[in-house]
C-alpha cells in the first residue's frame, strides 16, 4: 500500500494517465471474473473484448479507442492472430499437428463453432481457442473487406510460422531472424502498420521466458559473437559480453524506427494514428529500458504501467 501511495507522488503525470484510461470510458467494463467464467455469461462480442483485455495490456487499450466499425474489425484481427501465435508457442503440441493447424487456421474461420481444446501456451489463450466459435461469430458479422484481409493475412502468417516449427533453437542468421519477424508481425503491416519493431522488442524482452520454454528467437549470427551457447547469459547477467550482446539486439531493433515513422506519417485519421503510434512509442520506451539492463537475463523487464498509459 505504501509503495502505491509513493507511486502517486513520484509519478503524478502517469497517475493521471492511469485514471484517465480506467475511468475515461476507453476500456469496455467487464465483470471481475476469470475468463473461463466470463465465457458463460457474456455475448460473443463482449467475450472478445474481455479476452482482448485479459491477453494484452497495451493493445487492449489502443484498439478500444478506435472508431467503429474499425474497432471491432481490429479486435477480431488481433484475437485471430494471437490465437495463431499461441498455437506456435505451445511447445507441448506435437509438431506435425502444429504445422497442419497453422497452415489451415484461416480455413477454420469459415467453420461455424470451430474450436480446439488443450492448445495454447497460457490458460487464457487455451480458453480463447476452446471458445473460438465466439470469435468466428463476430468475424462473420464484419464487412466482407475486413473478412478478406483477416483471412489473407492469417493464411500467409500461419504458413510462414509453420516453416519454423521444430527450428526454434536454430535461427542462425539475422536474415532468417528478419524473415521470422516478417511472418509473425511484418505481415500484419499489410493489414495494419509495420510491427517489426514491436515483435523484436518482445523477443528481446522475453529472452528468459522463451529459453525456459524451450524456444529461442535470438539469431545465432548475433549471439555467437558473445557466447558459445545462448543460455550462458543467464549465469552471468552482469557480464560485459552478456550486456554487449543485449545491446546489439536492441540496436538491431532500433534500425526499424525510421520505417515506423515513415509508415505512421501516412496515417491521417487522428484516432487511428494514435492507436498505431502508441504501441510503437511503448516499444521504443521498452527498448530504452532493456538497453544495458542485466535484468533481461533473470526476469521480464517491462515499462511501468503508468508510463505505458501516459504514452
């Protein structure tokens, strides 16, 4: 409690931003219940927004500030791709079944009440995929152009992800790293705005979590200059070579900032610009926090919630 009170005085602008987001009508109000209980009480659209708020702190806020009907389209687009990504991240799911599901996931959007059980890398994502029929129902209510975009990007992303199944420990080159980022985020740029910066930020930030889960996305072309094995940094987080490798990864991600700015410059609608810009600004702020930070190798580094809202 004392820590929270101190926060109010140390970061007053962030506190105001938190209050604005919480009470300014930006986030759809939902009962304070676990997602597996909400699924039985909410209609399809409300379940989608409840899931959005559960699985994404940043995107949940910015998506809900978009004007209609764009807001619902982007919400469904995001949940579809997060479901796809969670299938890829589930390291307990057999590779052959994973490849088939990734390559055919877009077709499932056309099957009424389709769902899949016991798949997903977290409980909330498993609940999403077990109740994916609700997402499909809202998807079918979207205009035909939005449906076409979502189907096309989901198909291309799933096929690209499938190429990397079983290869999570063998991304050798930066070119292969960039291709992977293109599949998991860059393709979204054809439907939204370029997200290379965001996905590279998440890959850097999630170093320890991914390593513990048996998947690694840091390219060997970079880390081989600083270690024999990528896991070495865990044992020596403050070491000069560890931090040099981390900073190399951060600088590689920052190479995408000019492209991000150029893409944002083409967006003219103020609300859409804001929703596209906020995640990018948060990614840059996160990179600043990650730079030269040994905690990357021992925990998950995140920017303060107030700073995220204030951005």
